C-alpha cells in the first residue's frame, strides 16, 4: 500500500516529498487509511471534517470520532457544519452537499497548504463511471474520478485510486486503523448506493472479476479522455472568434459530437440537442433553431450561430382561463362561434375546434424535427419541408412559429393547419388565432 501510494503521488505530481496537505476525513475506512498512509510517508497532515448534519446523532458521532483521532495523532483539526437541504435549490441534496464541501475545501486551500487529499478509491471511480454512463457523459466523464483536480486555489488529490475498498479494509485490519461505517451508504434511495450494492454485485456474478477489470478500464479511460481533450482543444482553437461554429468543421471532424459539446460547454447543452443540431447540419436545415440554456442556437448557411437570449423569438402560452380573448407578441386570439369561421382570411388566421385542443397551448419557434399532419395530406410531414416547399427563406423561415397542443403541432402559422382540429358539424366553440403581419 505505501509503495503504491508513493508511486501515485509522484506520477500524478500530487505531493512532493514531505509536502504538507489537508486531508478530508469523514471517519470512514477510506479517509482514515489515507490519513495514516500519508503520515507514514512523511507528509504533515491537517485534518478537515465536513459535518453535513444529515444523520442527526450519527453525524455528531462522526465529528467527535474524527476530532478524537486527530487529537490522538497530534494533528490540527478543522470542522465546518453545512446545510445541504437548505442549499438544494433545483438539485439533489447530495449534489448540494458536494458543492458546499468543495467550496470549503477551496477556502482551506487559500489559507494553505495548497493541497488537499481525499479518500476516493478505485471502486468509487468505477461507480462514478457507471453513474456517468447512466446519466450521459462526454469525454470528461469517461475516467470516473480524476487523480488530481487543479483549482486556482490549489490541488485536490486522490492518492488511493489504485486500491479497491477490499484492499483498504484489509490494510485497516492489518494496521489496526479505527474507522466508522456510514449507515447511509446502504440507503437505496441514493442511486450510487444501488450501483454499489446491487449493480456491481450483479456484474461480478455475471462475470467473476468484473470489478477488477473495470478498475483497470477506468484507468485506461482516464488516459483516453486526456488524449481526446488534447485533440478537441486543438480543433476548438481553430474556430474563429465571433463567427459561430463553421458547419464544414463539424462535417470534417472525426468526433463532431464531442467537439460541439466542448465548444458549447458554457451552455451545458443536453446531448439530445447536440445530436439534433448535428442532424440539422447534415440535413442542411438552414434556419433550424434549438434551445440552449437561456439562449438559442440556429443553423446558418455556413455556421451555427448563438442568439444572445431569446431575442425576438420567445415562446408564448395560452392558458384555458385566458382563451376567451388575449394577445401575446404578434398573436391575437378569441373564442367565437362556428358561424364566424371565414377561411378566406388565409393561413395567417387559424380556426380551431376548441374541443380538439389540449391546454395550455404553446406558441413557439419551429424546431428541427418538428412534424405535423397537414389538413388534406395523407400522413405527416416535416415542418422544415413545408417551409422549403413554400419557398420560405432567411429571416422569415427562422421566425416561423408553430402552435402545439398536447405535444402535437396543429398549426404552422401562415402556412398549414393540421388534420383533426378544424371546425366540423359537431363543433360548439372555435378558437380564432391570428398572427399579425408586420
């Protein structure tokens, strides 16, 4: 164990000989073994403990245990109490806990020393890789857990990534290292626990030695991710500033999805949006627009262009309680009787059977992949093809709107109404919806 950790520290440039470090100690076997190993290797250690307060008396006991062990070893001890539940706004409690934990680590690194060691081990890396694969990942997620995370304040080091939990338990027993078990690690409400306690044992049963094989694979994937990111960085440097992402560059790239995800990283694009964007590029769907956080990205003639904000193409909603009469942007609507229907007003006015609609209705810019069943046409047709057939180009095509009812496009403003929503003999009330022309 000592020799392997020494090699890991050296190879990954984690800690120099005798360099002091903070050690994040939870009280579990991984962090307790890490603390003792670093001390054995001659590294002065400062103990840092985060009390998440999620397990009541158990959390208090963890804090007291770590403080007692630090005192027994004669080590400086720091503790912080955080409240992940209060901070979990739109994210899980576990994600909030991690964010609070790392925010405090950065404070410690600013104080010095400039490195903090954490007890992540090889099984943690395998679990993290499986979680990334389940949720979706780019190149950054292939390796599971990085050996070193370099922050402006210092280094976050993980010297135990070569060892599995079984090896840590064996070492703790051999050296008489005390530790505490965290009962929440068995709680199936956390996906990581189900991966650890259900999925990995199943894989081991299906293929004995699977856990050991996956540990090796994670190390190789870490190197593969590093190589991929170097290549992507070179390709990204060739993108001209301010001119969008050249379509030809995406067509030539051997890894267009990874390249586009890197170029759009600040917007955190959903993988489905990236795939749809590339489909639109392949199809030559000039004018196709896709949501990108608080922005939109559209396919131009020669490049992908990001719109700053929703600009002139916002999305509108028509609620059932607002349907009597209302307006939003260039649209006006009101309910009327079937006798008022006048199809001669053209396709900029839609007359829709109220009984065939599902509220709320959504008026939004068309997106690549939208389809509808135009009235009088057998089968469905892509909205992009309807616009092409209508010789709609440029800004007019980009600004085309659709009305969506129950997830189905029922009107392409100015062009076509869908099958099944036009007023008929049984219609009792009609929604008249008009797009005003500038």
